[in-house]
C-alpha cells in the first residue's frame, strides 16, 4: 500500500521533476481536465473530490515516508487544486481560460492568501491538500469574474 500511496502522492513521479515539481503536478491537472472537460459537472466534481480524498491519504503516507510535513515530491495536491480551478467551466473553457486558470492557480498556491495559509497548518495530508484546494477555489472565482465581466467564453 505504501508504494501505491507514493505513486499517487507523487502523481506517478511528476513530483520528482528537478525544477518546479508543483508546477509539474499542476500541469498534470491541466491534462486531466483537458481529457475530462466534456464530462457533466457532477462527474467533474466527483473526480475533484475523489482526487482530494485519495490524495489526502496518499499525502499523509508520503509525508511520513519523506519525514517532512509537506514534501515537495507530493504534487497530488496541485492536481486536485487545478481541477477545482476549472470546475463548472467544462468544455466551454477555451485555451486562454485554461492558461489563465493554470497561472492563477499557481499564483494563489504560492501566495496562499487567507485562509489558505491557515489550511496549510492543518496536520498531515489534510493540510497538504487543503491549501491547494483553497487556491483552486480562488482561481475558479477569478475565472468566473473574468468570464462574467470581461470576456464571455474564456
């Protein structure tokens, strides 16, 4: 089970990218979204929840394995956060929307505005995952504002 948890937590090795492993994990989230963007909203929501729940378990195991609270190799949190960034847009989200969502998620994930910075303090896998899910919520809200007020059909 530990091998499975480490494979999931590192997203099949994406977390071992020599430069910016978090960005590599978020990029995997973009790819997953691209192939699932035609799914109904409920399925996309279910996928984001599933990745978050399984990721919480896997991140907890990986944190113990790497003997660190939030190891850089754990990038399943970036996948979950990136998927949350795109929730509700589906196939209507164009290339620019995907790019803006990716960049916004990475900015919010790095910046960690309140309450994401407090969520990061939660123990184990919950803390590892929660701040990224919150960053995904921020990115999603930004995309919604842009889509509504700036350009319909991002």
